[in-house]
C-alpha cells in the first residue's frame, strides 16, 4: 500500500530536549516536505527536499532541521524544542512538477506538545 | 508569492442540503493549480478536488464541484447532498510550479458541520 508514515504519532516533551520525528514514504517520490498546522493559521511549510541531499527552507524554518540521506526518509529534527513549537506536524511526498500525477500524499500527522 | 484566503471559519449545513465554501487566492503566476483538502477528525489530509488554472471547465468529483473564477481569483467548493461524513475541516490550497516542485500554500481552513 502506497503511504507516508510518521513516528511518533503523539509526543509530549519538555523544553530543550532534542527530538526527531521520522517520515518515510514507499512511493519512490523525489519531493518531500514538512508542514505544521496551527489553529487559525492553516498549514505552513517548514522545510522541503527535492531529492537526496537537497533540502531548502520553507516559510517557517526557524527552530527546525531536516536531512535527506535516503530517498524514502525525511526526518524533522528539533534541536531545542520550545513551547511555541507545540503543533500538529505533517510530512508529505510527491513526484516532481505539478501534473495530476504529482499529487501530494500526506502522512497521518504527529501531535507534538512541548511543556 | 501566493496567498490563499478562506473567510468562513465555520459553516453548517443540513444533511442532504448543498453548501458552498469560499476561497480566494492571489498569485501573479500563470501556471498554478488549486486544491481543496478535507481533514476529518482523524486529522488525515484527503485531497477532495483539483483544478488546473489553464482549464476553463470546472472540476467535478461526484458530489463535490468547484466554481473557478480565474479573473476574480475565486475558487469555491460546492458540496451537494451533504452527508454526515462530510463534516470536517476543509482547506483551500494553491500550488505553483517552482523549480520543478509544487510550492503549496494553504488557507486557514473552514470547519464544516453537518446537521442531521
């Protein structure tokens, strides 16, 4: 089954404790991205990757890091989480371009709470 | 840059009735796509419908259809014969072809309640 998986699905942590949210896709997609969803703000892009070893900042990259060492994986790293990073996080993947075949597939979301 | 505006934070509709969710966008690009995503309580993001900007014909997917007014930069979603399962948050989004990938911008969402 074609899917994007994220782990963990729920995480409660404390300020300053480094954490990683994993994202993996089995569709051989080149393009992957991370979004955060906050009430009243919709989804905002954090980082994206066009292929292995190619990453770039989205609209709200502060406080986050990513890496793309393998095509299927795109982890999101919070080196020193703060309460304002409490949010719902989505990973997405797609083929390049904007054809109908390049529809974005979303993971199930990770609910992060930083105390 | 592109912006997407959803001016209705919440909407409600009686079961079996029709409801229209509004969306406006702003872009200076000519090659772009528009989407409506549904997010039920499970939080999964589900693509409802997609519209290519170069197509004049409005997209339709079963009970879901759009009214795409390119000159007005308007992209509303009409849900016919509303069902209880349609209750969800709906996000309007636009995508630009930016260096070979989709740069997607989302609106803030409209929460749809379906009344039995």
